[in-house]
């Protein structure tokens, strides 16, 4: 893990989309610094966020319908939320 995740929570929509096992796999990727489907700018922002203690975002495509899961770890690393963009 590159950073602590704190308390982990997930929205109903995210759990419906990927289930708890799928959410766990995505959390492992997020904590390892695999930011998923982010552009170069957002990847750089995450690296800066790790260095200076800002919020970290990952985005992962799921399924064949264009659905996405976002994972957000708060700046103070007290919590991480798994959610869909619509639930943000």
C-alpha cells in the first residue's frame, strides 16, 4: 500500500455495480497506486496528493455499459469511499 485508506465505506450503487469482492479488488488497485482510467494530468495530481497530503481519486470502468466506479481517499487519510460518479 502506498497510503492508508482509513475507514472504508461504499455507496449502495457501487456495491450493486461491483459487489463486495469486486470493490475489494478495486481498493487494492487504488491503494497500490493503480489509478485506473485517469488521464496524465489526474495521475500527476494523485502523485502530488500523495506527497503533500491531498485527496486521491481513482476511476475504474466496470462492465460493458460504460459504467464507472470512483474511489476517493480523503486528504487526511481518515476514510475512503467507493461510489459511482452519479452518487458523488
